[in-house]
């Protein structure tokens, strides 16, 4: 999921960097060799995405956080959905027709596994390729990838979506509760071994 990241003024670095470093076992970030950016998240009332890139390492390391600019509360994205699910009480989730799918996309994007991250995709433009797809693979993707659909359920919502996990393509049904907790209700593998699809790992 792409975010429109904007630079955070350097005047905020002295305030934010110690808070970010306090969430790790050592001080990775410094004012001189760090680039901080932020992007709005329309499904959270007060929290934004905070991206911190350290240039003190080779290659540079990028970490992501949830940041409340009002009180400077910062939540570290740990590579699991728990970073969001365990903090829903203060994230103040906004669920409506325009935010349901982006919210699920955001949480899934933040899950990291030995096969890379998990991506809910709705168009070919959202797929990164490591190699040019064959005609067969391209035709499959063109006929398979489509916008997710949302329907109401007793607990909240059902999202019918296409998921990329590693080099595998799935048709999935995701159950989303009103409180923001969701899980996979069904998964059907549509195609495996699509090596043309780039596997995205944590930077």
C-alpha cells in the first residue's frame, strides 16, 4: 500500500528521535543521520504513519511507527498485526465504506514473514515485478486482480479480496469486526510459483 509521505520539519527531530529510540534495544537513529516522514491514515482518528530512515547503516534501515502528533505517543510497527490490534483502544478506528479496505490493507502490509509481506491487491499497478511476466502470467493477473468487495455480516463486514503471499495468489474472505479485529475465513490458492512477482521483505 502506497502512502503519500511528507517530510517532518527538522525542528521536530530533537523531540521525536529519543522517543523512537526508546522503543528499541539500542539508539539506531540520530538527528544528523535520520530522515523522518509522515503520512495521514484516514482510518485512525489521531494517529499517522511515521517513517524513520537511518543513514548510519549500510544499507539504510527504515522503520515504521504509528504517531499521535497531539501527545507524541508512538507505537512501533513490529511486523505483526498485534501492533495495531493491541492498540485499537487508543487508535480510535474509523470504519466506513471508504476506510474498510484501506485499513485491512494497511494491517496486512505490516505483517512480515519468511515469505515476505502479505498484500491485498486491487489492480495490476499495485504489483511489483522482479522479472517481466510471461504472457500466460500477465493474462492470469489481468483476469484475476480486481477491487475488493465488502458486504455486511452479523459481526461487522466480510471482505472478498485477492491476496499475494510470496509468489502465491489467493482468493480470500476476511471477516472484520466492528472493533477492528479481523481474520481469514477462507483462502483458496489460485496460482503458485509466480516468480515474476517481487517478494517484498522488511527493509
